[in-house]
C-alpha cells in the first residue's frame, strides 16, 4: 500500500496563505473594493450591520407589545426568515460555485434585512 505524504511544510504554507487572505480581506476599503474578495467581505459586513440593526429594532418593538402581539411578531419573523434565506439561496443559484456567489447572497440578505427593518418600523406605527 502506497502512502501519500505532503512535502514538509506544505500545510504550514497553506495556513499562512489563508491567514494572509483573511488579513487583506479584513482591511478591505468598502468605499471602493478592489477585487471580488474585498467585494465579498464588504457585502458580508453590510449584512452583519443590517442584522444587528434588525435585532435592535426587534427588541425595541417587542418592549411595548402585549403577549399576543409578541407571539404574532415572532411567528411572522420566523416565516420571514425562512422566506429570506430561501429567496437569497435562489438568487445565488445561477452563480453557485462562482466567486461572485457569496457577494450575491450577502447582498441579498442585507437588502432583504433592511427592507424588513423598514417594514417592522412602519407596522409599529408612529
């Protein structure tokens, strides 16, 4: 039986290269991303910010609701999350496996999340 062995240091080099990619991506200029990796990082950051804002709006709205309203909002939010995730997975479908797929998905998630924030704020009234 032949055993395949990687040359000494191959894994270490791979980990260093992965670390460098993560470091350069972490410093992406989102006002003018220079490549697909930076676009992906910026899209993920935009989604993360929108998700944090949605959670903030959610907590604020629930504070003034009775138990029935809270349950209705929870049911609505669960259904919306299922729809959002399925919708964004579908949006990526034509580009699955491509370098732009992550960008498309993260952008879709951010956009839909921002729309949900607007919707919840509108539904909460003045």
